[in-house]
């Protein structure tokens, strides 16, 4: 339940409006429509994220999307949806069809209070080599996710209070391996959680932060209830920097505890959550993120994984219509019940060129290096993926 906006500020490299190149959209009644159509090709050197005998293949990808939004000033409503269709040239059993729909809003109640509801539904193929998908064979792992949330914010002169309530339902489709369909019911969950944040302004540009997060998760299948049911909380304290300065964001550290019913893998200890942006020049944005959280495990014998992620990225505005991004990320996964852990290093590059409003060209490359202490349950692997995408925008 992290709060990770794409950008704290919308007037910096990587997010700065470019009136000469930004799409205008089309007005439909009281709504503005923005549509994208992506056509791409790519190559993945290790489709199954295997330690040995990797399989590589080229693929094509089509991704249409549509967003309808209002321009009502203090109130806002948006409805969006999209799909991703991936087709491999030779490994046709790895083809995937994904989609998502979302409705979000924001309503101002007076000068100090606002509420933000959100509802979404998605069908996604989990990436191989991720916490939720350690399979090195078989069909793609599909997850169907439904979630609904409502957030509220009070902004006073010295004190700001933020709350968020979330319900989430996860369901996994059966996976076919060597022609045999295997149930993934052990991964399913129904979860409810909340987060409360209190901020006290100590200077015009800095506020002290206290945050409490709690949640309850239940597996809907009786045969997995005792291993997968859990509840937990985290209490953090830190600082949030105002978004008008050269350095903005927040950093917090605290204590977490999570209890798993019918299991001796309950966990407690330090936790952290940081999202910082630095604007050293008008053309460069530096972003640092670091967080620790529990994620649903894709391994039957492990009810969950404690995941720590740290990333550093740079957005450089080489030209007004050419943005270069470089990002490095480290992720550590710890599966307590089976005494396994892994470390994933990722290095990514991308360049986005916008020759005109309706056309955008993107070239990207990603290198992944994963190491583990238990090859029998978590694969060590290296892999490369490159993509070229042509985007048509309205």
C-alpha cells in the first residue's frame, strides 16, 4: 500500500509540459479523450528466466489505450482502459493478452478537505523471475485483480492528515505445464487495509511525518487458509519535503510486524519507505526510491516473501522533445518458510523522441541479473530485453 506518484512535480524533466508537442485530445461533451496506439517489436534473451539453457525469441506487441477525463477545476473524474497483446515469433505458447480498466475521481469539500475514490479491474501476466512467478516452464501466469479504494485529505495551516482505505481481490488462472493444468488457488487472496498519515509543518518547506499502515489478508480456499491467512501493521516516522523546493518527497523508517495463522513464519523488524526527487538543473531529474513490503509468493511452500527494493533513476531532457532515462534497481526477496533468498539487479535505458504531437518513438533496453542461495526453488538467471515502439497519440 505504498503511495508512489509518478512525479511529485509536473514542471521538471520527464514530466514537463511541452505545448508544441503534447497531444491535444478530443472533446466529447464535457470530457476530453486521449487515445494511444502502440506498435512495438522486441527481443527477450531469456524468456523463462532460466539459469541454464536459456530460450530467446523476438516478439511483437500491440497496446491500445483510451482515457476520458474532465476539466472541472477543483473536481475531477477520469475513466481509462487499455490492453497489451504480445505475440512471440516462435514460442507461441508464451503469447499473452492483458487488459485493464479504471475509474478515478477527486472531489474538493470546502477549502481544506478532498476525497479520492478509485476502482480498477485488470488481467495481467506476471513477469517471470518476479516474486509472484518463479516458474521456468509452462504457460504465462495470469492474475485477475479487482480493487477499490477511497482516500481523504485534510490540509490545514500547520497540520495535514491523509487516510486511505483499500479492498483488493486477487485470483490466479490455472497454469498449463506439459499439457497438464495446475490450479493456482494457493495464490488467491482477499485483502482489506488502511493507511493513516499525520503531518506537522515545522518549516515552510518541511513537515514531520507519522504513518500507520495495517491490513488483513485471507485465502478464499479452505485448503490454503492456515498457510496464507495473515494480518499485520507498520508504524513509521520521518519527514516530508515541500514540492516547491529543489529536493522534494518523503523518507520514513519504522517497525513492522506480520502474523501468519497456522505458521511459524511470522515476521517483525525494521522497515522503511522513501521516495525522493532532486532537480539539480532544469533539464535533469534524479529519483531515489526505497521500500520494504510483503508480497504474495508464487511458491507453494512459502506463504509470502519480504521484498526490499531500492532504485535510482535519471531523466535528462536532451532536447525539448527527446527524454533519456537511465535507471538502476536492486531487489532482495526473502522466503522465510523455506530459507531461500534472491537478489535481482536491473539496469534500464530508454529514449523517448516526439517528432510531432501525434507520434512518439521509444527505444528501450533492460538487463537483469538474479542470484539465489537455492537454485531448486528460485532460479539464478541473466537476461536482456530490447524494445522499439511507435506510439500514435490523440
